[in-house]
C-alpha cells in the first residue's frame, strides 16, 4: 500500500549576524516565524567565532556566510549594524544578498543593511525604503533615488526593506512574503503589535490555536 507523502519540510530562514547588529530590529520577525513553524538559522562571517550584538549579547552562528547557498534557504534577513556605516566589513553579506536575489530567493533588509544593498547596486531597479532618502543618497554607487518610497516598509518582488524605527512593519512584510499568516490573521497581528488594538487579539489567538 502506497502512503501519501506528507508536505515537504520548510527550508530555514537565515538571519545574518555580525558584531554590532541591532538585535531588536528582528526580534518580532524571528520570534513569530519560529512560533509559526519556520526554523531560523543564524549566519556569521567566520567559522567558530561568536558575534556580539549592539545590545551586548553573544551569539554563536549556526553556519558561516561562505557555506550559505540560496537553494538551501527560504529567505535571507539582514539586520542593521554600526558596521554597515563604518566601512566595507559587511560587504560580503550584501554580495550574498545579490546571489539570493539572482536565484529568486527573497532578501529582507532593515536599517543600515539597506545602505549595504545600496552600495551593492541592489536598490537601483527596485522600490525600496530606508531610514531616510538622504541616508541612501550618501552611499557610493547608489542610483536608486527615483525608486525610494516614503513608507514604513516596502516589498518589491523578492526584496523587502524597512527603516530602523519599523521592526513591526518589517516583520509584517516578511510574514506576508513567507505566507506565515493568512491575510486576516496578519492584519490582526499588525494591529495588535503596532497599534495596540485589543480587538485584534482574539482574531490572532484564533489563528494561533488553529495552526497545526
């Protein structure tokens, strides 16, 4: 008797981690992805070396950037960090984002990570946002000013961008791209965590309870 195969396991979501990364910017994203059944794996710059977040937490990455392949991932998430504005130490992460986008695998960047993508030329042909248009205008090789959008977060195909003050809107766009919540539940999630709308709580809890 042939058994019907179950659903294929989800590919993990990969969170880039490096010294000075802004740990609060992706807290909502990673916590609720995990609750919805997505594995989150951290990707660091060097083998065997922990990184220290802007909040002083030490994180031991699950794998190195060199070992990360787009075909093994559902999404690459790039956090803000002081290092994005201090030089080119994080340029390899922007180059990896280029490889992901070329392979049709989504990339989500918040805060200073958007500057890294700007320097890599990845924002020139895509609608995007950041901390401010002037912040990106200062980046070498950035030619995407006409595609800048004044919004909390922007999704253009496989690219999600957000400014540093919008971790909830950023998470919403990630959840939508990965299908983590049905539209009604996603709207309730955003209203609860962004607007403190108590009426959204029972809607979200109903979705959570019904999630297998």
